C-alpha cells in the first residue's frame, strides 16, 4: 500500500488535535498528528506499542512517571498499556506508528490510498 499526500482526511480527535492515518499494513499503522498550541492529550493508555517522531513544534510528553521536553527531531517509544499524556507548547506535527494496527484508525474511505 502507498500513501498519497493529501491535505484532506484529517479527523478531530480532541480539541486542538487532528489526526490522519497515512498508511497501514498487517502489523503496523502510521498516523500524522497536528497538535495546536495549548492543546492537551490527557493521560490514557492502550494495548498498542506507539513509536513517534516530532517533525515540528514543541511539547512535553509524559510516559509513565517520566516527563520530557520534546523538540523537532526527537523520538519516543511507548510500550503498550503504559499511561501517557502530552502538553503542546507550540503548533506541532508528529508522526506515530502503532503496533498492532489500531483498527479504529483505519479510514472508512480509501480515496487517498492505493491498494
């Protein structure tokens, strides 16, 4: 599967946070998150391992008991079932990969993808 760049396909997940699934396979799914300055991702967990990379912006990411300031070029890996949260200090863009695939993130319309 190939992901084709498009400005459409973003979904609002929380106030100030939009996401778009870019591509997925049998075992992984890649998502782009657009995070507005001042937005907050509340503490949560899920069974999926989550690996991310900050493309632009600045945020504080808390994983378990550890909080870190994250800047462009920084990356992270969050084990499944570990609580995590984020505070967004400036408009940011992050790319994250989930394993196993988060089926709830698979778009209903595949118009921006090639099989």
